[in-house]
C-alpha cells in the first residue's frame, strides 16, 4: 500500500490502524523529506534555514515517521 496523503490533514493512528486491519504486508509513505537527517541527530525540519511555510506539513510527516518507527514489527 502506498500513502500519499497530506500529513497535516491526516492522523497517524488512523492510518496505521487501517493498514493493520487490512493486513497490508508493506506500507510505503510518499513524502516527508523534512524528517530526514541532514547530519546524525538533526532533521532537515530542525535546521535554521528550513522554510516556515512548510513547517506544519513537514512536522506532520515527521510525526508519521516517528509513529511508524515506534510500531515497526509490533
């Protein structure tokens, strides 16, 4: 399954629950580059030059990534 929803308009818990209920073997999320690390321990969204206009959407992507990491293989 591939998810390409707007992060700021979605609920990570509902998305993960739906994927689990459907017994989807692999869940891919498109987007979320702001949550990637530019150096170990520092995400792109947390750098000083990250554009404020994209912060809400990037923050939602980071929240989904964090939640997926927490639930991986559980």
